[in-house]
């Protein structure tokens, strides 16, 4: 799914313009990235969780699955 697809869906559901929805989406992504840089994990309900590992790398754990090893 592309950013424009997500923005269109957000605009339709929130009854705002596509531009406003795209701006909100950009702010959301910026907040998630800023939190990850500070070492905070980010839960994405329905998708999974972005986790910052001790070495600084990111891991994505899909919701409903478990990582092995």
C-alpha cells in the first residue's frame, strides 16, 4: 500500500481533504521515527511492533506471530 492510498482512506474516513490526511500521516511517521531513535518501541495495532535492539538495529514482530531463536 502506498502513502497516497493510506491518505485517501484516512481522508474518506475522517471526512477531511487528502492533503490534510497526508500531513497527519507524515506527522505520525515522524513521531514513530523520533521515538525509535530515542530507543522506544512502537506498537502498530493490527500490524505488529517495531523494536529497537540493544545494538541499535530495528526488528519488526508481526502481530500474531512469534520470532524463533
